[in-house]
């Protein structure tokens, strides 16, 4: 399972990848937020890495549309 911990204001939100659909360009994640667990599907976007050599996929989360990069998830 791949997991990412997102430090959001005053608490931690944990994302676990459930499924990535390359055809539809979506990601489904389980979200643990202050003791509540939910599942949601987000559109995937791409931007260039700083070295410009490859694209970096991400989804946007929350009211500030924070970028959550797939490469930042780690295997548990």
C-alpha cells in the first residue's frame, strides 16, 4: 500500500492509494482525517519537474487546491 502524510494546518491527513486509472486519468484514495475515514476519486494532473525531464502527476485536495504528488507517496 502506498501512503502519504499531508500536514494540514493543525492536523495530519493520511492518504492511501486505492487505485490509479491511467485511462481516465483519475486516482482513488482512502483519506484518514481526524479519525474519519473516507474514500474519494480525484482527477490527475501533470506538471514538469524542476529538471524538466519528466512529468510529475498530482491531484488537488482541499479548499486551497493543494497539490498532492503521486511521487511523494511511500510504500508501507
